[in-house]
C-alpha cells in the first residue's frame, strides 16, 4: 500500500514538472531567483 502511494506521488510530481517545463517556467523562476539574490547582497 505504501509503495503504491509513493509511486503515485512520484508520477504526479514528474507530470507537474513536465507541464511546468513545457510552459517555460524554469526561465521565469531563475530570473526571479537571480533578482532576489542580487537584492540580498545589495547589488540589485
């Protein structure tokens, strides 16, 4: 039972990652992360 739930959650997570990648989300997240990091060290 536990193994089935784990496999289902893993498959759902992989599907959501694939959907996000197909929509171009990694570039958006990276741009926001760079902005936050630059603000934290006082450059941005």
